[in-house]
C-alpha cells in the first residue's frame, strides 16, 4: 500500500509540510543533546565541579537510558491510544522535563530531569515513525524517510552553535529553556495533524496484547532481519560518534580538525540522504540497502588493510577519507533499513518502531563500546569492528530478502 499524506490530511498538512513536521519531531532528541554540549563548561562552574570533571557526561548517558526504556512504553501505547495522543503527551512531558532541568539547583535534580527528558524524547520518535508507516509503505516510505533524514542531519550542525549562542546570551539555563519552547511549538504544530491510526487497527493495551505484539514483531523474519541489520550498522555508526575525537587527537594528533570535520560530516550526511532519496526513484529500497551494505564492507576492508599495513596509524587524509565514505554508506542504509523493517507491520508500526529503537539504542551502543574501548593509539580496531559488523549486517539483510517474497505486508 502506498498512500499520499496530503490525501489523508486534507487541507491541514500537505506532503512537504508533513515531511518537515516529521523531521522536526525526529530532531527534538538530537537537539536536546547537541545544544547541551557547549554548555558543559558553564554548568561545571555553576555546580562547583572541577574543570576536568566528567560528571556532566552522565546527563547524556541518562538521557539515552531513559530513551531506550521509553521506546518500549510508547510503542504499544501508540498502537492502542493512537499516534497523535502519544506524540502530544510525550512532547508535554518533554517540555516539563526540560523545565525541571532549567531550574535544577543540584546535580541530582539535573540527573533525574535528564532521565525523564530522555524517556519523553522516545515518544516523538516512536510516534513519528508509526505515522509515516500509516501513510506510506515500501519504497514510498523509504523515500519519505530519506527526506526526513536530510533535515535531521542538520541538527548536529545547528545544535552546538545554537547552544553556544544561548549560553553567551544568558546562561546554561537558556539552553534547557529553549527545549521547552521547541516542544510546545511542535505541540501547537501537531494540531494540524489528524490521527493516522484507523479505529479498526487499534489494539487493546494489556500485558497479553503487548507481549503478543512484541513477539509478533521479533518473530517476523523480514522485520527481524532488517532490525538486526540496522542494529549492527548502528554499532559501527555509534562508534564513529564516540571515538572520532579520540581518533583525531590520540591516534593522529590532529585535534584542531575535529570540530570542522564533524560539522562538514553532518552536512555531508544530509546530502547523502538527499541523494539516496533521488536514487529511490530508480531503484528498489532493498536493492539500495544491499548496495549500501556491500559498499560499507568494501570501505571497512580498505580501512583495515591501510591500518594493518601502516602499523595502526595510516596516512591521516587517506584513512579519514575512506572512513568518511564508509560512514556515508551507513547513513544511506539507515532510512532504508528502518523502512524495510517497518513495512510488514502495518497497524503494529508503533510496537515495531519501539522494538527497532530499543534494539538500536541498547545493543548498538554495546557494539560501539567494544570498538571504542579498543581504540588506543591505533585505528585497527575500528577497521576490524566496521568489517565484522558490516558482514553481520549483510547476512541479516540476505536473511530478510530471502523471506520478503513469501510475506505480504500488513496494511
């Protein structure tokens, strides 16, 4: 089934506005992290922490933990209560948690608010993916998701300068307060969105139906295959986020290039997502997904070969270029893999999105940690990890493709 958003929403949301709306909803969690990082210095001073204290990093960790748990809660709720209720309710909680963080007077209060903030942030993500699946399926959904990713990847570019500007304008509390207004603005915008879950597709919100829903999602070979493929790819990509600074500083002694590189990479990822969207007008999503996975493996093999030949420290520019191109392949795969994983789910898109988000957050972060801990003066572990995870992701994709023609998507 392939539908057009403007057909469902009538005068309220046209297709372009719909895509921009979903992109902004998807970006709220990224902004809650990226705008905060430049405020750490001022926050250490406010909470009387030493300049080299790592205590504030817990605000990021707790946010992710809360988000991972939130996925499993919001998914079944979105399939039972409706997408819009979950979206609006979680955004209100998001605003309240941001407000709590704004007025935090102790680290303990800040930590609690960040956990609740992360838990709330899982709602918009889960609901937005389910909404997209309600409107679209198959290659059409993949095209929409790539456009959403195009906007989404500008958050890492805009976030840090925005956070730095807010600190300069007033204090670190301005950064927290900004998220309050962001969430409320999206709530007001969502008034133009109609409920997308059909009444006949609503599921009872009980322990039995929730358990059955999770079991149905995890036992469907196509959804399972693409979920695992996306998780292995996320393990490599999360490692890129976690170890890039260490690679630039500790391995190559090029720390001054890290911030410019990261900003350029974020903009480049948005461009990759846009090119991916154009390619979907000519090729099937599953074929592009396989192509992106195979190119990622080729890049990982090259990274590893260069590292091994050069004792773990290959030529900086050459290795970083291959590293960047390999990450571009991961970026190309993510919207494809997520769309293909959700395609067979239909009315259980909320539960499926929750399982996908939880698996990526929990196991993807764990896989990334294996690489990050091994990076010490050498990039060889990065090549090994990228190649191992890429191989596993391709195997999972092939498993899903083998079962795709045997199943009919639920609509």
